[in-house]
C-alpha cells in the first residue's frame, strides 16, 4: 500500500513539474492610457478637464489629462465615428455623488443618453456622450474614483478575457461580486477594470475611442517579441517618439480582441505611475 501511494505521489509530481504543468501566469502589465479621436484636441482636453472629475493636466505634451496614473490623450480627426458598437465601446468614470453630478451635467447641456439608475448589488450608473461621440459611463463607486473602467465588446467575452489575461496579465474577478472583468493593479499605478460586453463589434481604429494602451515595464522590443511569440499580430513595430516637454518614449501597436486597437508604450526614465 505504501509503495502504491508513493508511486501516485511521484506520478503527480511528474505531472506538476513536467509537460502536464499549466503555463505560468502572465505577469500583469500596468494600464497606461486611452486615446480619443477629436476634431480639436485643445478643445476636447478642456472639456474633459472641466466636466469629468479627477483629471489633472500634464505638460509632457499638449492637451493631455491624467486620471490617476492613466493618460487621456487626443488624436486630431474630424471623421471619427461614435465609439458605441466598436470593439472599445465606452469608458467609465466614478464620482462620489452621481445625482449631484448629473444635475451639473444637465445644467451644462451635456448629452445624457441614459439617466441615473441604481443597479442592485452594483452601484448607481448613467451614460453620457461627449461632443465627439465617445460613450461615457458614469458610476458611483467610492472604492475607485476617477477613471474606473474600459468597456470592450466581443462576440465571445470569455475568449476576450482569456486573450487579455494571456497577453497582459491582470486578475480575473467580479466587480462588486456581480460583473465579470479583469482588474489591472500594479505597484505605483491606479487600478483600472477592463469589462467585456457580449456583442458584435467593429474595429476601434477610426472610432471616437481609437485605442487603449498598456505600459511596457521593460524593453519594448522584448515585450513585442514576447507577444509575437504568443501569436499576437503586431501592426506597428516599436519606434521612438520625442515628447515636447517630457522624456522620449517608445511605442508600438498590436491587434487586440474583436478589433480593439492596442498600443504598448515604454516610458524610460519615469517612475511607476508617472
């Protein structure tokens, strides 16, 4: 009997430390930015700075607003289609008192597409639209104020979540124990949820939310090589960019799930969260 038990233990050990072992979990990448298409970046940055709480202007380049450690940046485009229905359907912000903010937004003439409703076991939420077609969810979640989440669309959400976990890490969890999502936490960076709604989606490039971005914590070329080894389509090879008032960066683009455009950025010389 002891010999049989020992044999079983050896077999389990061999499975655990050999080909039967599950692949190691991908380390979490910090979430970095959201890039919006607008006709006039200066006007758009002022609109967000004025109307969406929690942002602060940064000076590394013109017209950038920082929410926690996530940059909201703007590309000049007069032809972008609304974000709703694309692979990056909307972005979410959390405020301390949603009813009070709704009164301010309505008085300012901001487009409210869905009035406030209280979702049981979740939180109060509503939907706005900025003047250039970005769908914005606003929620009352005191645990994560400011930029709260990015909401994707995918015909198969589980496949989308599996792709993100394999490529960018994160923690699969349930927001308030109710909604499936991935939470991106990294030392020095503020947390961001990525949620996925089931539905057909169009590519995000050229929509109001053009792309989203993660930070490469090491050499960007090495990061891109590791993603390519995982069969990720690299749509733009790493290249440098000198910012007007900040350290130079390196950036690259990959094709994400269901047509979501994703940027990878290396920011040498900056501390976590900067």
